[in-house]
């Protein structure tokens, strides 16, 4: 059997941890189009904080010491990965402004791989897609640019990523991995490859489409469940009772699922349902439940902003030119990931009311926020500055230690979206 030489396309939250696990067994080249990212990785630095720094440096050292027989190196040179025989695609699959799948990164990666793949090579996709996307969108591109024939000259696998950014317990190797292949032999090869690194084991799906669909429904299910409790929060706000009190009471029943209300951002839960909906609508079915859940979750930022304004008015505050502080801008706690964060929507809503808004987040990269959203955040809390309203948007550990009283003006409003502060310290919570 020909020894595997692996190239992982995309070195972000998914691609880097995957590369480093495989690098313990095979030679792995991590390909990324960002030369700055490549340089940082080869210097042993990972701004996503997903990689174990010791493992990264050990893998780099091993690659150098063995002259590429085993270990890891990052590159942005296509010629470096041309001799690989396993290509794993982990590029992002976002949505556009109309909530339609944006396959441009995936198609670009497929075009690039089509220019270098050889006979008997295997291309494995991990990017989240709608069922059928790999064979309908990616394979024709691979065939066109390679001149090779699918399932005769080259083969394809699909193994959906299950990375949870910031989670140091449910890591890549500790979560069961779904695998699949375009032929029975390929499916076994792909499954065997992942079994080498996934201690939790693998699940070999019967087809690429089944594997693709499994990923789409994982996050759609969670999105719908969160939308239900978010809708409850909207209802209970009108009734005048605390959502968390209700959930605690209902949670005493053995089969009640204790989901919590909140902002639904990130690269998966707020995006993947649109991929499934896109495919359903292509086939003439309108997915009412999935899309209604999306509408509810996308409305929460606007509700939070309007609730803060109403609370300010109730306390006799002036809205225009009042000072607001948003604590947190990443999409989840104790994690630098800002992809598709809904905190920006709160910021935008408050600005439309004429409120001056500061954002502080010690986890977020200031330059990345400017680049992605055109918003400048504070480097640190401004000493002595007090605010008319404070919105706790993310429950970073650093925020839980804060003395909110030191940040408040008289009659200030505090809205806790995460219910992470003592309820006596806040005016409202989601």
C-alpha cells in the first residue's frame, strides 16, 4: 500500500487540529491561502487557540528532523502539496446576505485541487454542505480541472467536522466521527484513516449524502431547540416572569430538555440550517419549522436592544447620546471566535437609537473585528468611565469577576443575556 501523504486545505478552527492529529502518524502539510497565518503557524503560534501549542511545536520539529517523513508544516505554496495523495478540505462554507449558501470557497478549493490531483488520489471534504453538494458541485469541478474520471481515476470522501471552538473537553479525538466514501473501498479507506486518530471511534455512513445530511441536521436540531426557548423568553417577558425560573421548574421533569435562551451566532448553528433549507426548497419543499426557528433566533438581538431602551425610558433616562457598554463580542464565552457573532446586531440596533456604544472583549482580536464588521472595540475598559446601560453579551470568565457597580451611572440599566450574574445585580435577563 502507498504510504499516505496528507494535505489539509484550510488551517482554521477545523483544519489545524485535524492536521496536528494526523501529523502524529503521517507527513502533513497544512495549506492556507493566508501567508500571515502560514508564517504564524510555522513559528508555533495559533491565534485561534484551538491547537495545543506544545503539540504544534513538536509536530513542526518532527517534520524538520525527519525531512518531511512525519510531522507537520504549514504552507501557502501549491507546489508543496502536489505530491500528496490524501487531500482534506476544511474551508469555510458561509451564507451570503440573502441567507443562501456561499460555495465560493469550496469551489475555489476544488478548482485548485483539480489542478494537482493524480490517479488514485482521494479528496475528503469536511466543510458543512447540503446533502448532495459534494457530488453535484465539487466532483464536476474536480473532473473538469483534473481531466480525471470520478471513481475511476480519483475518489472522494466526506467526513463532517464536529469542532466546537473553545471546548477543551469535547475535542476532535473525543467525539465520534462520521465518515463516508464514494465507493465501498474508498469508504473503508477513509474510515480507517480517521480511526487512526479518533479515540471515540467512527461511524461509517452508507453514502456521501447521508454523511452530509447528518451534519446539517445536527445543527438544525440545536437551532430549532434554542429558537423554542428564545420564543418562550419573548412570551415570558410580556407576561412578566423570568424565563430561567420557568426552565428550572420545568426541568424537574425527567424528560425535559433544558436548553437556554440566547444569541445564536458562530459558523455552524446559525448557518447550517440554511444549507438544509436551500436543498429542501430546490426539491419543492418549504421547511417551515427550520426557517421559523431561524427567524426567531435572528430576532433576539433586536429584542435585547429594544428592551434596554424601554428600561432606560422607564427609569427616566435620555436615550439619544446616552452611553452603553457591551461586554463581549465573540460568539461564545472564553473563545476568540467572532464568526457570525450576533453581538454586532445589538451594537447596530443601539446605534440606530442614537446611543454611543463601547464594546469590550479581552478575547477578541481588535483588527479582525474592524476587518469583518467595521467596528472598533476598546483595548481595555476606560478607567473611571460610567455607562447608562450595560449589556452582558458573552459570559467570559473575566466579566464574571467585574464589579458592575463601578461601571454604572445612577439609574443605569444592566441587561444580562447569559444569566451569569446574580439576578439582584441586573435589571433584566433573557
